[in-house]
């Protein structure tokens, strides 16, 4: 399995798309550091890019990659190996190459200009979101045989988690603003990996004071080691559950 | 060695395989013939475990293949379209396949030599022509000294010299008592390579016997003509019974 991962990893790292992605992240981080030398402020500006771009690139690239390697996956499945091995091998190769591109693109300029705790948190959030959206892309890919349809489903996932869900959440908060909503919003946030990433980051940046009582409540919760454990494991679940579902479908799928 | 028992496969409403019963024995080579969309590829894919039949079972060496993968150690497969990761080198691909199929100490690199693939080990897959990729697929299929070969359109897209090299290899392996399953639309190739004909039409096996017998029955000398006559006879029979 390691050699399958290794060679697929080599293949992906050399694709133009991934190279461009790395360069894009590298240039944006670099440019933001030119505007401001305070790492925390740069991290805050980068956060918006990371929360939108990383999920989009991860989910679209993975879906396209899956369908481009369809014949190759077929050939590997005709070899004496378990389907599970090929599937997980593909996942690990794609996820690790995209995480690598992200860490190289964002991490290297940060190392040059000085990294602090919030920079590390941003790297962690980006890597976690990459893993989550790669696994969603695999789910979108096994749900249909049609490449265009799969890309559509993938985009829908991204659209829902990046834009729609926040709208729904805002609507809930406004409609029930007379009630204490802290615990409920906390639960609702756990249902969206992007929001979870955003909250983790905002609390790292010490701007939670701007968010009033709710901010203080979140700070109290997410600031504790229990909160970090909670958010970390929820993000982990967000990567595992779609991947596991996709694996179940893939094992019984006709290729 | 391989037997299909009452295989049915439907994709949605489309019945692709319909009560297929077929036995294949070692040392023979089977030409799988039928028009486009008749179920040839589905039959091959169900043998490889890529497609799971709706009902029926497939036995390989008297063992059911459902949820098993070990039996594929004994199969060399050459797909109809060989597409590989763009940036992978030929050498890397061979290395990866050898790694997947561990336990084969002695690999058969005859085709790599005769196609001169060792010269382009460092080339990346996206730089290869369709024919060269086909050669890579062929070399991979024959690499592991397996008793069963499944070749889906092996000669399509190859230049005449390479076709002859591949044919020679197939005949050589056949003489060594291997089981071959070959699909092709080039019937003159099959005439040389195969000993038996399996004719599939609309998911049913319409004819399954030796080529010699088919030629005698239809009174034709060439396989192409014999098949054409067979189809005409079947059509005639169908119109009479209707």
C-alpha cells in the first residue's frame, strides 16, 4: 500500500494544478506579509482565503482526479488486492499531496517572516479542512458514474458548507434572539466543519472580545483543553464519516 | 477452471447478462465475440470482480469469487483502454505493479524486451502515444507468469510489427497450457489465436464450441465468414419461430 501511495503522491505533486495552488497560496501569504508585519493580522486576513479557497480547491481537484484515474483504479482493482486498500491508498495520496501543497504554500512564508501560535493554528485548520473536503469529494465521486454530475455534487457540498449553512445559522440566531442560544449555536456549529475552523481560529486571535457575551462563552469553551479536544475530534469525525460512507459504497460498486 | 453459473446482471432496467452459463478449461483459448454492447466487457469485468452480478455465481478453481480477491493472483488482465496517471513514469508503474503482486520472484519481461520498453522507462505516461500505452498494458498483463490471461481488444491500436510480437507471445503462452480469454473485433486475429468461440448476443450465449466445429457446421473456411453465417442462421431460425 505504501508504494501505491508513494507513486500516486508523486504523480499528483507534479500536476500543474497542484503546483499553481501552492504558488497561489505562497504569493498571497507573501503579499500579506508585505502589507503588515504583524503575524496575527496576516493570519486573520489569510483566514478568509483559507476558509473559502482550501475547501473549494480540495473538493474540486479530488473529484476531477478520481474520474481521471478511473481506468487506472479499474486496472489496480483487477490485481490481487482488496478494494479497501486501493480506496484508502487513493485517499491518503490525494489528501497528503494537497495538505503538502497547503503547508508548503502557507507555512514557508510564515517561517520566513516569523510564526506564532496563531500561525500554527491556521496551518492545522487548513490541513483539517483539506482532509474533510477530500473525503467529501470521494463521497461525491462514488455516488455517481458521471463526472459532470459528481463535480456538481461536490460543488453543492462546498456551497452548502461555505455559504448556505451560515445563512441558515444567522436566520436561526435572529429568529430566536430572545432565547439563550449559546449551547444551541455551539451544537449547530459542530455540524459545519468550515464554521468550526473559523471559530477555532477567531478564538486563537484574541478578537473574541468583539463578539460580546457569546464570544466570552465560546472563549471559555474552546479555550479550554476540553474544547480543543472537542473541536479537534469533531473535525476528525467530519473527515472519517464521509470517507467511511464512500468506502462502503465503493466496495459494492460496479466499475 | 472457471465457470459461470446462471449469471444475471442488470444495470437499472437494462439486462446486460441474461442467464449466462459458461465453463472454461485450462489450455484452451476462448474468443469472446459479439456486437458492441452485447455484454462481453461486463462478462470479463464480472470475472475480475469489478462488476458484481445481480444473481448467479462465478467459480474460479471451484471456489466462489464473491468477496474474494486472492484468486486474482492467477489472472493477467489487459484492459481495452489503458489510461495511467499522467506524471507516472513507465518504470514506476512496473515497480508499483510488482509491489502489488508480491510473491512473484520471477517476472516475465519478454514483452518489455521485445517492445523495447526498457529504453523509455523514464518517460512519463502523458508523453506516450496510444499504441505505446497499449504495449505497456500488454507487458503488464504478461509480467507475472499467471495461468489465466484476459485480453480485451489486445491488438487494437498496435502497429503491424507489434501485433505480430504480441500474437507470438499469446500463442507461446497458449502452448504452455494457459487459459486465454480474448475479445476482439479483428476476427482474422482470433482465427489464429483462439481454439474456441463464445458468441454473445444481447447478454445471452448463442454459441459455444470449438472454431473447427463452427467452421464445419457453417461450411466456411474463415472465422469471419463462419460467424456471419452463424448469425444469419440464428436470424432465420428466429424469424421462423416467430
